[in-house]
């Protein structure tokens, strides 16, 4: 059955970092998004489209709001939801003190199911409809996540962490068990409904050379799957990699040697990248997940966004929360912090570029730009409604914003999950919030 959403609609069909905004932006002051069977079947000016929609089609009109593609989170750890905001000195200390203790709990399937439910609710409350998710070393943690995701028909990517050294015994697999369990999970979940699988080595230090070899092999054996990991997040981590892999040129060369670069490979952080590192990522089609709140929280450094997006050659980059190193589920908050990091690097990140990173840019990083990340005919109907009157100060500030770009920038600076008025997944309303009362409801989970 057809339905439609009407209001101010914001979408991007190109990359405003490298193309004129006029060629990238598809904005309708009074737009109509027509949905059928989970997909967008028409998008354009409401008055022109309504004549063709038919009187029997229900239209939901969102006043004082912006309709945009569902946000995309390119790198996040659902098991770390319970430890978000945990104090730690820097990356390695924080992993040992909190992460490795927390993740051992996910050997319990029921525990994992509850955590996945809470995580997905928070994502929807933040307006995020697709994420690339790290589970734990336990296969049941993957099953729990995809089972909860399937209830909502979400387009999510996830995988079992591979880690056979420098971790507690309860979090270690072996090169062979990691390979075998990954193959089984791919067969079970990849392409089933809207689920997609990611081969997931935690990062090079916690996998032996044998496991790195088998990780690259299992990924190459399953075309169309993803690979996700971490790279060059922290200077001490980089030095550790040099000690562990003395025969490799650098951190990037470790992953290249073990056949873990290429399309649908996405690496979190890349904070301390050289021009040569960016070049290799670009030429191989490997993407970067920019994790601003995490990089600031753990003192990791300042990602070179301008170099990544506008340098020659440029790299696919999406925005990410990296919870629980990251400190907020909202991609509006991620945009806020990305702006500050860019400023410290001498680059003023404007609102359209920031929104692109959280929508179409994330889709391009995940090689899903033909199906999610934009509002366009033929795309999956994952949509977020942003409330322009979500808080008194936001309402007041927007009264004095003269252009769309000013309004979007104010949303970035003043917004968080309270701005999410509604979230649609595959055309179905799964979350809504009343801005007057603050009351919330989830549908389907």
C-alpha cells in the first residue's frame, strides 16, 4: 500500500566536497516522498506529485521539520553501549580497563539480545537507520544483533570480532575457529533480509600473522561481504604495530599484505595518515570512518578531513560515532565535533558537507550509495524527520536563521537526539517523539 510523507525535504545526489553544491543538493521546500513496499517510488514538489498519487494514499505532513535520509553510522561497537562515557587515559589503557571486561559478558545470548535491543532503540532515537557494527568474539553476539535488527527490517552491517592474542582468554578465538565461525555466520546472515556481514578483525595487534592471513582469505572467498577494522588511531598503537609486524613498511602495509584492503573495506579513525596512506586507500577503494567524538574523548588526534575529501586522490569517508569510545549516539553531535576538529586543522566544515557525510557520504563509504543515503526514486525508504522546534533555544535560534545552510548549521551546533521527531525504516514508522511533551514510542521492538 502506498503512503507519502510531505514537508521540507533535504537530500544529496553528489559529493559537495568535490562538486558544486548546486549539482549535489536536491532540496524541496514543499516536497513529497511517496513510498511503496519499503522503497521510495517518487520524490519531488508536493503540488506536482500529489495529482498523480491518488486520493486514497495517506499523506503524513511534517510541519516545522526537515525530512532527510536516515543517518548512517560507519563504525560502532554495540557491546560497548553499557560503558559509554567510561573514563580512560588513552586507547590501550581504556581497552584493557573497560572494553575487554565488558565484552566477555556477551558469551550470554540473552545478555547480548538485551544489549542489542537497547543499542538499536538508541540508534533509532538518534535518527540513525544503518550502522556498521562490531559485535564480540562470540558468534551468539552476532546472532543476537541480527535477530533484533531483523525485527525492525533494518539495513545493518555487522560481524564477529576476530582476536587471538593480547586479550583475556574469554575474548580470544584462534585463527582456525575465527575462520570457521566467520564462514558459518556469513552463510547464516549475509544478504538475509537487509542484513549484511562484515569480516571483523579488531585490529592488527590483536590478531596473529596466521589469523591475519586467514582473515584476508575468508573475506576474499566471499565477494560482496564487508571487512571492518581500526587503523592509525593512536600514536602508541602505531608504534606497537611496528614492533609486532617488523617486516611491513607501516600500518597500512600490514592490512595490504594480508589482503584486507579494497571496496567494502572500512577502517575506523585513520587519524595519523600520511599522503601515501591516503593514496593507497584511494587507489584500493578502501574507506575511512571518521570518529570525531571518540578521537577527542580518547585524545587520539585530529583527523585530516579536508585532505581525505579534497586531496588528490581523495578517499571515501563516512561519519561514525565509535561508541563506546564515542560519547553520543547522535550524528548531529558527531557533525558538531567534526566541525571543531576540522577548524583546528584550518578547514571550515560547512553544514551541507557535514550532512552529506552523515547521509550519502556514509552510503558511499559503505558502497551502498545506490540504495540508501539519499531520498530518490528507487531508494530504500529509510528516512529521518528532524524537528526544528525540538528545544526552546533551537526554536528561537532558527527564527533568526535566514538560509537553509544557516538552519542546518544551527541544528548541528544545538541538536542531539531530541531533534529526531520520527524515524522510518523501509517505509515503516519505527520511532516518534512529541516535541511538546517529550514522550517517545518505538514500534516493532
